[in-house]
C-alpha cells in the first residue's frame, strides 16, 4: 500500500478546561489536569454520600466537565425555535465543524 501525505488545514476543539484549540494545546504542553470533582450544579452532591450500600449512589465523583455552551442559531440558518428541541451534542458538533472551517480559512 502506498503512503499518502495528508494535510490538516483546520482544527477546532472544545474540551474540559479548554474553550478552543489554542487553550487545549496550552493545557497539553503545560500538563494541566482538567479532571475535577463533579460540579454541584450537575449532580446533587448527596448522591456521592452514604454507606456504600445504597443503589442510588455514584461511586466516582470526578470527571472532565465542560461548561454549558451558548448557541446562536442565526449564523447557521436555523430558526431559534428549532434549537429548543435539538440535541446539544448536535449543536456542539455543528459549532466545532464551523470553527474548524473558519480555522481553515474556508469562510
């Protein structure tokens, strides 16, 4: 099989502790640990307490958490009313693809 060169012409990123690709790269270079305790506004802290026998208990209280995103539907030609019923993962993917295209100077 023949080796073929590839070119990465645009990138984007949204990760725990990094709102964009620049901040993500700085975190990698500086060895930043973005794993934190569960924010109390995400999961009620009472689910991490108890005697360890309750089935309504979480055993891991650390993870990589990203802040809530804001999504302006207008640049994507999406009606604001339609956004209310959309999956936030789809909106985030759309936003990241758009940023990668911007980074590639497509727009």
